[in-house]
C-alpha cells in the first residue's frame, strides 16, 4: 500500500496507483480537505448540484478536476472529522438513492475516461462502488420510511434489477464480501425473490 504524503498528481501524466489509492480512500471526494482556485470555479460556472442530497460534493470535485493540470497533496493535518453522528448524511435514508448513485457513477466514469483510465482495475473500482449502491438500495424496502412514502416496492426493485449498468456491475465488482444468496438473486435479476 502506498503512503500518501506531500507531492503532486499531474493529471496529464497520472501516477495511476496513487490516484486509485486516493480514490479508494475517498480523499478525492469531499470538499473539506481541499482548497480550490476561485477563478476556475467562476470561469467554468462550477456549482454543487442542488437537486441531490448527497454526493453533490463528489460530482463537483470531479467536474473541477477536468479544468486543472495538477492536484497538490500535503500530509498536514488541518481538519478533524467526527464520525459518530447518527444524523449524518451517510446514515440517512434516501428514497432516490439508486438514481443519485448512478449520477455519481457516470460522473466518475466520465472523468476516468477523460484521463484514459479505461482498464479492468479502474472498472472494478467504479462498478464495485455502484454494485454496493445497488445492493444497499435494494434493501430500502425494509426501511419504515420507505414504506411510508407509498412507493411501489416491486417497481422500485424491478427498475434497479433491469438497469443496463447492472451487467457491468456483475462483470467487474468483487461480490465475495456480500451475501451469496443476495448476489445470486441480483445476478438472475429476480424481482419476485426480493419481496
């Protein structure tokens, strides 16, 4: 495993292993560990997507990365993140979780294509992330808040299982860490077995 320290990533000649490690450790996602150039944001009219409740910072960052030549990294600690907040966005219920996950996925996929990371390892990372969202989204029907929305659970599950990106998720994702039974149901795309 690489040790992330001070230095730079040049986006026109990326150290792929370091970039993928930063991505896997979520260091490229949130805005709180970054400084941005205001003129790039203003010139390219970059804004957070206010139509979604989470992931808008990730989408913003990867749009921003398309307009810069390098990312400078420091190992200085200047921010502390407390993870015991039960009301944090990462723990909240989202009715449209899968739709948002796909929006994030296509943003990442577009950027990886932009920097020419179109290999198996990159796809394993990207489709593994989306598979995790598929897996978790399918269980929203057990959430009392989901049931209270009067959303048709059958249609919701069917829309996920029939999604065209699911084939790539199954092809590239490492499913060994998930329930074999659930993975089998996802692979055969059986809506009935989820109800």
